[in-house]
C-alpha cells in the first residue's frame, strides 16, 4: 500500500507498463464512498498542475453551482508543450488513478460525462487509456459515461478553451476570455477542465484524505508534483518530487548539468532564470522571489557552452509557427519578434535597432491576445534579455557567439514517441 510520507505517489509502482485495474486496486486501495470529497479537496490545498495553479476546489465549487443542462469533466492530457512529458509518464504508469480522479470530480459537480483527451499522435498513451477504460467497463458500475477523444497535436490544442472548442466544433481555437475564471461550455453543457496530473492527485486525496496529502510539500504548496527535466541532460526525465525540493536536487536526480548557464522554468512560455537560482526550492512561494513559478512543472537546462539568445530565437520561431493565427498579436506579432531575434543573432547590420524593435513589440503584444500564448512568449523573451545580457552584448557588438565554438545546443527538444526514450522516477 502506498505510504503517506514516501515517494513516488503518482508514479507508484511505475515499471514501464501500466498497472492493471486489479493491480491498481491492490496498490492504492479501494475508494472510500463515505468520504466528503469536496471538504477533503478544499483542505488539501491542491492547485492545478497544468500551469495556472488555480485552486482545484474553487473550480469544483464554481461548476457545482451551475444549473441547467448536463456537465462534463474534461481530462487534459494533450501535452502540447514539447518539453513536457509528465502526462506520458503518468498514463504509462497509472492511468486508472487519473480516471479515478476524473470520476470523483464528476461526482462532486454532478457531471454525467467525462472526456479524456490525448493527442492522436501519441498511440502508446491512447492504447493504455483504451485498455484501462475497457477493464473498467467490465465492472458494470453506474457512473458518468467516459470517452477517449484524440484531437490533433498542436501547442495551442492543449490550452483549455481551445480544447473545449475542439470538443464542440473540432477546431483547436482558443476563446477570448477577458475575465477569469470563466465557465467553459461544450454546446450548452458546462465543463470542468483539469490536467491529467491534477486528476491523479484528486484520486489520491479521495482515497487517503487531506491530512495524508499534506504530509509532503510545504504548508503553502502541499503534496508532490511531476517535473519534466530536459535540455542539458543525458536523457529526458520525469521525476516526482515533494514541492519545496531544491531545484539543484531535482537536477542531480535527473543527471542534469548542475552548473548551468540558465534554466527555463515553465516551458516555452515560461521564465528564464540564471543558473545560480537552482538553489531555490521548487515551490511557487519561493520562486516568485525571482519572478517565476512552478507552472506546468518543466525545467529546461541550458549549459554554459550554449548561447541563450540563440536558443531564445529558436523557441520564439517555433512558438510563432504554433499559434492559432486568429488574432494580431499571434499572427503578426510573434513572427515579427522572431525576425528581430534572428537579426540579433545573425550578425548583420542594425542589430541595436533590432533590439529596440523587439522591446517595443513585446510591449505592444503583451496582454492583447485571445489567449495567453503570446503573453508567454513575451515573458520568455523579456527574461532572456535580462539573463543573457552578456550574450546579447556580444551579438550587438559583433563579438563571436559562445555557441559558435561548439555544436549547436537545442533547447527545443523533440517529442518522445517511444517509452524507452524517457526515464521516470
């Protein structure tokens, strides 16, 4: 049986093959039908693991109070961020824990349907989820209808309003939401959207309670979380850690460079931090001192031999190509920022003017998109200009780039299509 103070929790018994339903019940125990789920969820302090960090109990309360037509619970396992692999690791290990959490959420808000969303280019995970749903169907228990949906993979396809749009109209387009939280709807049905890891945590809390859950983590950030470590590491890792674990310790366990030039927290729309900041605990209340947060649990490690401005250009160009192109900041602003960065790193004339344009464009784009996609790119670029000031100075003044003496290091990593390409602990 899983221990309160031991890790892993979410990846308990992870071995490269998912637990069967019988093995899952044996390892995690049966769900307590008498537990007051909402009270335990509220007292647990669980926040969403998809990036925003919104209290999960508040989401539930907001949806529970909605009247009218039926409701959905949507499990977001799209993982549109190429640097993130935690949904892959979790659903390869314990898909039943994710489904348990989704069913508990459905019970709390009165939902009659659950939609589990996995990108169609991830056949391995699709197979595991289908097998888990087939096992559960043989129990013939009453409950919400559970369906697997496979939208096409794109970065913006995992944005929650874009995912809801696809479920309704088969188009992955973010919806304009000036005020949040906002009730998202599939047709006329209110929908609760939660990341797969968030659902798995609900599955734990619904079994063992809030007090058990809070035995790990910090008072402000309780529990454990999955962290994807990529970049300057021999093999991409997904590690389950107690929130508050020093970033350096996470890098050590992953076998990553512990003397990096910088780290990128939160993925391609995240925050660059100088390498000295790996001393900080991995919890938002500590990271906010340096303008960062845990976000979606991504640490990208940049070695000293790499050029931060060059890597930022590569990421910005990729992000510009991944936009939905339905509003000006994405359709025109992000490609223009990528062009400015390209001129900075290419060594041509007008480098100082390119920097001035880049700063001006960032101010014009910030906060004006239909979703947070352009805001994330702006944040990533702005922090790069601060953290990589030396690299920036070299490019502006025509000095040799540090990366020119080494083979190019790509912070943008490929997606993993095979289990053996990924390590989880």
